[in-house]
């Protein structure tokens, strides 16, 4: 049984997609053992509690400095002892010590086709604003493993989404979630749970 810990900052739509996929048997041999948010008002915490999943808030605002927060976050995650950590809209930089403690066991969903529109400053609506400003015809979402860089880890899955002429950042964000994010994140977790994913020389191999 793959033990999954989900980290999220906001509404938790990707978390909901994962929970629904577990319930539907689309993600096999997997249990969500906890949800952590840096935002005490995140609706994701309510989503988790409704499912009987342990939900915690660990906020940088509750600690004197970022180093103390990072230590508390790492200790909490280690106590949970997950097999896989899923960043599902987690707007906090992951401490290097956590990446070292869980090598190739942290995945992130990003709302663009990496390496386009990723890195520092590209999160949430900012990604879709940049996509529309650049005038690209195709965008999408990427699930990748987390390394010490910003959106630079090995790519696991990607799915393209067409950009429409009359798109706004919000309509594009919604369609990327519906057509890409909510599909490839559950699929990625299932592939890992089935032992079908390996990483060789920085590239993902899927059996």
C-alpha cells in the first residue's frame, strides 16, 4: 500500500481529484495518510477532514523564522513517514533537507508544459497570464519529481490543452485543471503505486 501525504495551499481541487480517483479504484493500492497546508483557511483541509483524513496546518506565520518553520515541516512529514509526497498547489518552497530525506519521492503538479512558463514567479494565475501574453497555441500541465531546483526535476507525465482565442487567465486555468491536472496527477500516483516508474540519469522511465 502506497502511503501518500498531500501538501496544498488553497482550495484543494487536485487533492479532490486524487481522493475521488482512490475511491473509484483508478488509483490502486494507495492510501492518503494526511494533508498538510501552510494556510489555516485552505478549503483543502476541510476536504480532507470530510474524508476522515488527518489534516494539519503548518504555517510560516506561526514560527519566528523560515528555518524554524522548515524544521517543523520536515519533522511532521517524517513522523507521517509517507512513501510519496504530493505537492498539489503547495506555494511554499520545499526545504532542501526534505528533498534529501525523500529523494525521488516528492512529485509536483505544475500548470504548464515544462520547461515553458515555469520557475520563479510562475504559479497560479500568473502562469496562465503569461501563456496568454505570449500567445502560445498550446499549454497544459506537467507532473514532475521535485529536485533542488525550481520546476527542474525529472518529468513524469504531461498533457496538452489547446489555448482558445477568447480565453481569459481564469477560463484557461479552469480548463487546464479539468483537461490536464485532474487527469495526470491521479495517473502519476497510480503508476508509482504500481511500481511502474523508475528514474535513470535524470529521466523517468514508465514500464
